[in-house]
C-alpha cells in the first residue's frame, strides 16, 4: 500500500508541476506490471541458483556525495575486474532468470530507456553503464533518496521525512534488498566479490556496518564548493532535459534548489556526525580525497589495494599508471556556477564548516 501511496503522490507532483498526466499514468501501470513479472522471476531464481544464499565476501562499497568522484572510482575498479557491480538494466530486472531473456534485447531497450534523459555532460549513462545501487531502491520500492531528489522535492510540502532514516528508517528492508540483488548480480556477472556505490548510506553508515560487518567502505570527500553546486547542476540538468526545469516558475525552481541543497548538506553532515562521535568503525573505512584521486592516482590506488586486499597484477599496475597520467590532464566539460543556484562561497563554507575542519585541512 505504501508503494501505491508514493506512486499516486508522484503522479500528482509530475502532473501539477509539469502538466504531464497521461504518460505518467502509463509509466505507473508499467511499473506495477514490471514488479509482478520480476517477482515471479525472483521466485524461480531460488530453484535454479542456490548460490544466491551464500554470504557476500567483503563487499567494497564506495560512499560519498554525488559528484565527489564516486562514479569514476566505481567504474575503474570494476573495469579492472577487481569485482563486479550492477549495470542499470540489471537493477531494472533484478532476477537472474529474467536477465537471461533480457540481455539479448538491451540494444533495443536502450532506444526507449529513461536513461537517455539522464545522460549529460555531468554524468554519462546508459542501460549498460555501471551505476549507483541507490537507484535500485527507486526501481524496487519507488523509494529512497533518488525519489526525493528528482520528484518529492517538487511537492508543496517538504517531504524529506519520507526518506530521512532518523524519522522513517527503512534500512532493514533496504539492506536485505541489496544483499539479494548483489548476490544475483555476482552470479550473473560470474564474479566473486561485489563493488557497490551508495551515496545514501552517508546518512546511516553505522546501521550499514552492522548489517555488513566485513564490508570495506571507501568514503570520498571533495570540497563542498565544488561538490554541492556540481550535484545541483547534475540533477537540474537531467530534469531540464526531460521536463524543461529552467522554464518553470522561479518560485518553484528556487524551492526545489533550496530543498535539494539542504538534502546534500544532510548527507555530508550526517556522516561527519557519526564519524566524529565514534559511531562508525573507522578501521573499516578509508577516506578518499578527490584531489588525491586527480593528482596522485597511483598513491590512492596503493592505499585502496592495501585497505581492501585486492590482488595486484602487472596489468593492473600498468592501467593505474596510465589512468594516473590521464587524471592529471583531465578537464571536465561540466560547467556550473554558484550564482545560478542562488548560492555564495560564504554560505557554503559556513554550512560546511565542520566538513572543512575534519576532512579538508
């Protein structure tokens, strides 16, 4: 029933904000049909793939605010076959059985996929792209930070409490889901270790560590003056591509941006609070600086290899050296400015004072 409640609320939000009613209704019906089909496939999985019951082997989880370098590091580690992650289509169809039928028609599905609206200069994506596991909560439960960031933020009421783990804690449900999805994709991708990416657990890392006590967390930190406006630019860029965000009335845009800004701050501050109060098992967390990743990738990878127990090879070392050179010469094509979002350097520095003192001095 809660899924239907959220579905109806999103239908009203999209209709009232963008005046899109009929296609939204069709999408809602398609989501409900897809959930039913996937449910059948997942039941069949249990009969033919017994190894989905095996415990996960020290999963590596990359955590950090969007635009802090998480996607680059995530895709690099998986590209080197140091583990496996979830491609976007695998999160849409999280059943080994169904994936066997879907895989051959991915090129066709790509042409009608919503991912075509998401791919921008800030973040290239497709159905075959390795993506953040957070999006699976949107697909599975129509819930989570993705739901808030792209839709609930438009509501006339601030609905952050719908996704705030301090008010509505869905961690037990979510973590169980991750376990089942990760186990299936390990089998589908013929791997033995999972490498995930979850920005949302910045707000609830102690609970995650309790559920996954042998996980290795790579927490990525970037200057808030860069990461916050870049995150705002990413989301509004996607919304503009699909819904003409920058053509909306100014008061609607301003309200949306302020709420999203506050949510991005919460992710940073919740992690900081748990880190400084000793709620996090720091022995199982490696702080990864964005600047180090860009300027000295070899040193960063040495730290990651030692921390995670990854086995190094000559091919891996050669790829690290090649990537280190590319990183030093990299120039992003993603342009944004603070003024566009009604922000100032002084405001961000004030709001993120603790982040600077703890992680960036």
